C-alpha cells in the first residue's frame, strides 16, 4: 500500500513538473516594421498554428506604425528581434545601433514608384523636373540610392526632382500633388486601384526591374544577442517556426489573411485587401528558408555605397550579418 501511495505521489509530482515545464516557454518579443497586415502573415500564422509553442516559445508580436522605428525600439530594449529593411538597418548600424541580420525571409523587393500615365512619364529619365512622393522614417534610402544611380539631384534644383514627403497613403497621387508616389506591390498600388484609377492609366517602375532593388523585410537583433548561446538557441527556434509559418501562408493564403485580420486590433483592414496582400507577399518570400543570399546582400551594400556625395552608408559594413542562426536550421 505504501508503495502504491509513493507511486501515486510521484505521478502527481511528475505531472506538476510537466505542467510547469509546459508553462516555462522562452519569451521573445518581435517588433514589426508596420501595422498588423499580410506583410507579416508568417509570424501571425506561426503564433496561431502553435508553431512557436512547438518550439517552446512564448512570442509577443508588437505592431509598428508611422511613429515607430524598429531600430530605436530594439536599441531601447523594447524588442528582442525586429523586422526592418536592410537600407534602414545598415544606416542605423553605421549610426551606432549594432544591428545584425540573422535571417532574410523576403528574397525580393516589392517597392516601386507608381505614376499617372497622363503625366507623360515613360522612363526614369523623365523624372527630372517632377514631384515624387517618398516615404521617410528609414524608407527613403532605396529611393535616394536610385536617384544617385540616375544622377538626378533630389533637392528640387534644375534637372532634379522635388521630393514630397509622402504619408503612408496614396493621397498625393489621387489629388495630383505628385507625378509619382512610392508604393509596394502588395499594398499601396492596390489602394490606388481601389480608389478608382484603372491599371491602364498607371505606369510603374519596380526597383527590381531597375537593378537597384535592396533587401526588405529581414530579421535583425543586436550583436549582444549573438554572444549568448541560450539566446542563439531561442532565436534559432524562432526563425524555424517563423519560416514554417511563411510556408503555411504560401499554401493557405486565404486562411493566413483571416488570421491576420483576427489579430488586427484596429479593424481597419479588409478581407479582400489582406487576401490580395498575402498573395503578393508570398511572391516576395518565394519559398525562402530564411537564409540570407549574400549576393543580394552585396548588391544592396553596393547600391547604398554608390550614392555620390550623399551615400546612404559611407563604408563597407563589418559584422552586419550572421549565419549563427540559419546554420542551425
């Protein structure tokens, strides 16, 4: 009888320990580059489908916004991992924030300039003397690099362009305040279409097609995170689960869009737009396993360095990427 009681007690204690272990998931905070939308479907899917749970992680996903700069958030201790575009990350690194790219879910750039055909613009050479809408807060770097490649000043001088600081909307094009505006293949371009301007009345210039594309949504941490083996292990599990989320989103775009909508506390997104966005985003992820293509990295660096008298970065970055995580996937 005593043996049976001991066995029962051991069973109860064992169950308690198991329960405690299940609750002791490793916490990790991810700061998004923008608001909750299909651009980040893979992460929300990984959370919803339990992929993070399977890796023993308790992930907090923090939406971004127009007044949130991910490099500042992580520098201030508000996140463990951030999503940022490489031009912004490398510029931040040169300014003293030791960001390191640990994974690159997006293989391709979705950035482009969208112009009204009635403006008469048919090629990038026609930008001279025009007003172009440009996003800032770190998103201006690809544009400035492109203009440098074209030899077009951005100060509004003769032979240059006038830069309109564009809000994160398409109003300058709709109200004809700008000849062209910044758009993404998965978002603002379709906002223009939905506003009633048909595709045949537009002309687009994709950064990818112009040979000046720079890498976009990558995962970045501070250098100090990679000095801690336990943190590297946590990050490895995070990237593994996240890429599983992206693979699921590629196979189930409509479900992925629904999951995004369920996590949108603002209620500002529509189902039609999010389904379309996830579909376009999947083209940019393009089956990525998270590994950074070093040739794409070198192309990005070269583009940012060759900015004439005002380059985005002034020297070749050192230690800006690491395979410490993706080597373990």
